[in-house]
C-alpha cells in the first residue's frame, strides 16, 4: 500500500492566514500575531490641521469593525477602548502640536506592530 504524501503547498494552503488589518475612512485597525494584541488608529486631517488618536482594542472590537454601514459607528466602537496616544495640531486653540501619551507601553507596542504591517 502506497503512502500518501502531502506536498508543502498543500499543507500551507490548509492554514488560513488571520486577518491582520482593517481600514475605514478615518480609522485603521490591526492585529499583531506575535504579541496577540489589537490596536486601532483614528486620524482626521483637514486644512486646519491633523488629529490622531491611537487605541489598544480587544479581539471582539476588532472582529466587529467594518460591520457597520456608517464609519462613524466604527469610530464610536474604537473610542470605547483604552487610548494609548493622542496628537492634535490644529489652528484652533493651540500654538503648536499637542501630544499626549496615555499609555507608554501600549504606545510602544503599537508602533512596533505597525512597523510589521
């Protein structure tokens, strides 16, 4: 009786690669498979300036992102999570960029995960 052998391609084809990035109009969310952590960024840009808000999100939130018809609902969902970093540079109310790191460890982990994308 002959042995059935699996080629390398057949074995790899059966493994599904997990979704590691989702994107909307003003938001991007991603998963870092090395650490098992999820992050999201909301960014608004206009001629008045730029605002950026980074969050550490949960697997449940990540799985629900993109399931809404309106991107505002996706942003509201992200905003329920822990903020890691914010940046605001607008011509209204500030003399220059205002940065706040809310969670140093999460902010550094997000930067490392984003670099892998």
